[in-house]
């Protein structure tokens, strides 16, 4: 029997790295109807990310949202693409709109509701992964039309959630009733549109929405605005798992020598060790949302980037600096093997 040849010798050379990067289009991933009429599309699950994170797009109808609950294992984050949500998390109570990000620490009870007149669109992720199994187990296939709205008693939900480290509970006037010791001393982080720590390099503006400290170093979330012709240079990470959701425009990507075109609503899954480059080849700006696990890559941005763009910006010089500084953070050019970070992070 003839053994088929591997079409990509670099994958053969990296035999321990079994996962490959991929593009999930706007209508791709695994879709389910949650509780009848809430369409959830999973773009990255534990299998895709080595258990580091899960990522999905939620389209809740008006008046819909998860009941009060608490996680014992995962850090959770939400980014509002469209619509308005009423958020209750610990002592944080707010109505939030598009461009808002909120980080929910494990151990802190929380809930949110779509208070708009139509469907909202909400990006949701957990770091680490695994909680998505609860939805995939109970949800109906998203291939068909929506069903009737239904609910499930808290007792019945909790009978199924123990294996996923989540506990649901009735509403209570005490916002911290049901809080877990693992969340003691922590609070949700609310970052509205336009807010965040900002950096610039080579035509890309990086706005950090949540850094390692906000997530106990579980993840970093960054908005990246790419000017026409700007790119994230080809590189690979010694440790970080990455995922990029395209918020605006179209991004061209090279992942492990494969070419992808990612329009708005697409998601790029990039495992550690896989070479990748992202480019904005269009005449309009493009905006992507980057999730990196574990947290800490913001230290690289602080070291390698400018605080603001300058009138005499030199993209080539910026790209060279990104490459040189990256070697100290376990980030190498695509044709190099990344070295351990001297800061202790990878």
C-alpha cells in the first residue's frame, strides 16, 4: 500500500503541530438554534484551538438573553456588533451598544438582555474552551428555520451544566448572590467604543480592549484598524493561540502558505506555531478583532509600537522594529523558529 505524500512539507516538518489555521466564512462554523429562536454560530471550538478558547456569534431576538449564571472555569468576553444590551454583572449595571466590550471574570454572576427592537449581534468567547459543549448539546440544528421560543427551569438547566462548570440561578436583589470564591476581589471590565489603550505601527492602529490583568492573563483582546495597504507582517508565535474576526472590510490572509480572502463576518483560526500574515489590499480601511490566548501580547505592542502615528511615518522601519522586538516575546518571522520570551511569556 502506497503512503500518500504530504502536499505541504512544512506540516510534515512540524509533525507535533497537528492543527492548521483556517478561515470560517460569515455563514460557516456550527450553527444551532438556542431555546428555539436564538441563532448561535460557533466559529471556533475546543477542537480548533487546543482547548485555549471558544468563539461564537450570537443573534438574540429582542427581549432575549441568558439568565443569571456564573462560571467556575472560564473567563468570558462579549463584544457588541449591533443592537443594545442591558448588562447586569456584579455591581456593574449598564446599557451598552455597538463597539462595546465587556469582560466577565469567572466567579462573578452575570446576565444580559437584548433591549432593542430587533435582533442584536454579539460576539462571545471563553478562555479556556469547553463551555460551548453545553450549547451544542442542548441546541437544535441551525440548518432549518427558527422554532418557538422556549425556556427551561433553572433546576433542569443545572442538572446538565455541572460538567461544564456553569451554574444558573434565579434573579436576586443581591448582585453578588451566587458569586464564587475564585472571583473574590475582581470586577467586570466595561470598555465602550473608542476606548482602550492605543498603539500604532506600519499603518495599523491597535486598540487594546482587554489586557492580561483584566482577564487574569487568560487572554488579550485587541481591535486592529488597517489602513489601505497595511499589513500584519508574516510571523509565528511560540505559544499564543490567535483568532481574528473581521468587523469591517475584507482582509487577505496567508496562513501556513495558504491564501484566504476574509470578508466582514469571517473568522480566522490561527494555532500557535503557524506562520500567518494579514493584509488590507482594498482602498478602504479594514477593522479586525484579535483574540490572543494567553494574555500578555500587549507588552509586545507597548514595546514595539508608537503611541500615535507620525506625519513622517516609515512603514518599512516599523515592520523591521516589529520583527526585531518580537524575538524577545517569542514572536518570530515566518521563516524563523521563535525563541522563548525573555519576559517569561511565550
